[in-house]
C-alpha cells in the first residue's frame, strides 16, 4: 500500500555528485583537466612482486602493465611516460587491497553530522582496535533514516605505520600518489587516506579558474533572475502610467457625462414645464372665445391650474359642454347649483375647471386662421367728355 506520509530520504550532496557525473561527459577532457575536475586516474595496486598499473577514465579501466619496485621498474616507468606524456598530468591513485585496510559501517544520530570527523576521532578506540593517532581514516555517509533520525557512515582506515612505509617505498622509485582509497568501496575522490605530509600543493590555476567560473555562473544566474524582475517592474510602471492616464480620461468623461445629464435634465424639466404649465394668455383668450356673447362673467379665480368662473347666462347648462370641448380645459363641472336671477331672468352659475396647456393637450385648440387681406377695389377712371364740336 502506498504511504504518502512517509518522509523522503533525500541526500542533496549525493544527488549533486550523481548529476555532475552524468553531465561530465559533455565537458571536453582537456577542459576538465584545466579545471581540476578530470575523472582520469593512474591506478596503482601494490602486490608482493611489484605494482599493477592501470588507466581509469570515462571509458573504464585499462591495464598499463606490471612494474617492479627496482631500477628496471623505474626505467619502465620513464619509458611509459615518454610514450604517453599525458599520464604525467594525470592524478595517481593508490588503491589498497581489502587486507591492507579496514572498512566498517556505523550508525550515528543525524545531529553529529556537522562534526562527524571529530566524533569518529574521539570514538576511534571504542569503534575499532586502534586509537585515532595510530590510523589514517576516511569516511562517507552511505544512508539516511529519517524515521529514526540516524545516518549510516562507512569508516575506512589503515594503520599509519604500514601506509607510511608503502608510500616511502613508492616515492623511492618515482611513484607519488595523489589519492589513497580502498578498492571496491567508493568512486575515486570520495575520500582520501593520503597523509598531509605526502600531499603536494597543486597548481593554483584550476582553483582560480573554478572560482572565476563559479563567480561568472553566479552572476549569470543572478542576471537571469533579476532581468525578468526588472522587465516586469518596467512593464508594471508602464501599465500603471497607462492606468493613471485612463483613470484621468475616465474621470473627465464621467464629469462630462454628469454635466450632460444635468443639462439634459434641466432641458427636459423646461420642456416638461412648457408642455404642462398652462399659458394664462392662451387660457383667457380661449375662455373669451368659447363663452357666448350673451353670457357675461362677474368673477374669475385661478390657482394651481384650476379656474372658477361666476356669471349669468341664458342657458348655464350648455356652458359645460362648450368649455369641456376646448383643448384648454378639462374636468369641467358646476361648483354650486344653478339659480335664476328674477331681475334679469338669467341663470346664475359657478363653474370650475382644470386648466391645461392647450398647445400640447390631447384635444388641442384649433389654430386661428389669419384674416384674409381685404382687397381694395381699384377706382374707376372717368372718361373724358366727347368733343362737342365733333
């Protein structure tokens, strides 16, 4: 069953070593040598009858021969270097046989990882039959257990007396190893049992080149990281400027729209006022037109589009129909009962009506036609009297 809550055992350094090893074939060998990252070694294996020499490179390990530790072996070494001068710049690796060194796997808490070398030196006499000053040792972390917070450490050690004697003997005949490890336990360069006194100071150029290239890579990576940010910042500033301009334009448009709405509202108000508010002159003129000549008024009140007229007429009931038929009045009715004046014989009335704008009402008043101009007859010319003498 798949457990998604299980911690992942992640060794970053191991991943980097694997990744760089996989990409190493992309870098030419001369460049790797210049940078001190070449994976080629001259491998020495010492036996009872001399040295077995092999060349270890990216394509694998190839034997170079067997050399005795004497004058003949020294001359054979010189001839080998003359035939293959590139081996003079290749690092020399002395690989100890299993009987020449001790390998042991130990467990430690993860908390001691930062000071693992000091812990191994302090615990050497408890973990091995030797004291720390009697052996040369190396180590590497081979496993991690996140559940128990422990690490697995492979400890490789060899007695100082034996290794010093072997190195002195090799130096007499011209062999000076750069590395010492145990055969079959780790890739070359993982650890080094070679004592400090036998190590030669290498050329400073690979280190300088590494530092320069590392700095260049960091600068390029920094530029790649910063450039999108700067570009995004520039784009953001440009967009902000456009947004500010757009907001300014939008505010101006909104102000114009509000001003237009205000003017439109005022115009509509005036138009509605003009359409709805009656014109008093039109109302008086219309009232004078529809009231019969035999009817006269003795009172007229107007307030809030409402008119009340009082007067006398031979037939007051006919006034309602006449006034209502006009386009200036509506809802016409008697306010009080019609009475008869005994003195004049006319009917007294009091009529109320709503006044509207006759020009825009549903039943507009008929337009008055202009009077036709009167044509004056031309005067007749008197004829001259006939000549009596003729």
